[in-house]
């Protein structure tokens, strides 16, 4: 299996390292290829301080420069994490990761992944303590992410669970929660998309297992969905964080292949 990460962030948005430092991290980890996927710019009303990439042309120029500089050492792809609230990109990219990072409630943008405290505050103040109402609005948006972004990869499908392990906001095995999640998963599984098994919250100490959670990962397989393994890396030392654990979970739930991006497009490789 080709060692590859396609979910990578740098100082162009909310990452800790430069793009070249991320390349160094990928080479040290033994990667054959690396895809950069900076956050697409968000409109001002959607809390852009966390995600907005201020200079898209500079990002594109730097990744293309690195692609040329490291040719023969590391295959580099130019991608974008396209948020559902962002304007569609005008420039071409090798791939798009379609993501939902928040919901709108009464004209206010509520991020689901900012902090445990902000999540609890949003549930209490904007949903009157109805956390499943918050979950419902999130998954309604997730169900639309492919249609609105045209992505090849569905990013961190159940991001709404980022702080659930520490905060205990809802039961991820309950029929009430699963019904909401599966209602979003089913239409996406019918599209020509790939679901990432994302270890990002593990490297940041928020979760002990990747996105999607076990019941949802099994559902992806049962619905015939395809997967790839990503780290949602924001630093050069986490480019392949917990990939072994992610692959083991994938095999446990019946996946035998992972999707890998090549110059000719996505290809299935055995999940070793």
C-alpha cells in the first residue's frame, strides 16, 4: 500500500509548519506522496479567523514549486479542503475534500470543532440544551456537501463528535444519533466519493479512534463506500499519525482496499 496523506495543512491557514517543512515530515515518515489541502476561504460571517486562507495564489504557487523541487523524491498533489460555506474555487485542483465545520442557527455561525467549551455553549444557548438538534442540523449539511462542493473525498464525516468523548454530549450508539448520521451517509454513499478515515482528532488528543466512529465506518462498508486514510495533519510530526490503527480498524470492518491518488487519478490498492 502506498504511504500517502492527502489531508495536510500549513501556515497558509491553521497549520503550524510551512509547506516545505510538511514535505520534510512526509519524507521522514516514509511517504511516497503527499497532498496539500488548505482550508478554502470562508465568508467573513462564518468566523474566518480560524480557517481562512488569506493568499490562495501564494499557496498554489508554493505547492507547485515544491512539486517540481521534490520530483523523484516525493509525489506532491495540490488539493483544497472545500468548506460547504466557501465559494467554489476558480482554479483547478488535483482533488477536493468536502467538509462541514459548522452550522447556522438564527443567522449565527456555530463551529462544531472549535473547543469543548464553545460546543457546550452553542448547544446550551442556541439549542436550549437540545444537543441532538445541533447534531441534526450538522448532518443535514453534511448530506449536501458533495452536491455543493463536487468533492472527491468526504472530510471527517462525523466531526460533530470531536469533543463528545471528553464531553459526553450524546450516545453515539443510540438509535436517535445513528438515525441522523445514517440519513446523511446514505445519499453520499451513492455518489462517486471516498470517505476518509481521519486520525486528526487523535493527534490533537480529542479522540482515541479515527473519524468516522466504528458504527458509521461499518455502515460505509455495508453501503459499498470506499475509503482512504488521512491524518488531517497540522504539523510535520503528525503526517501519518496512527495510520496503523486506522488501517487495522478498516480491515476489522471488512475493507480490503484503500484509495490512493496517482497522477492518473484515484486507484484502489490492497489494504495491507
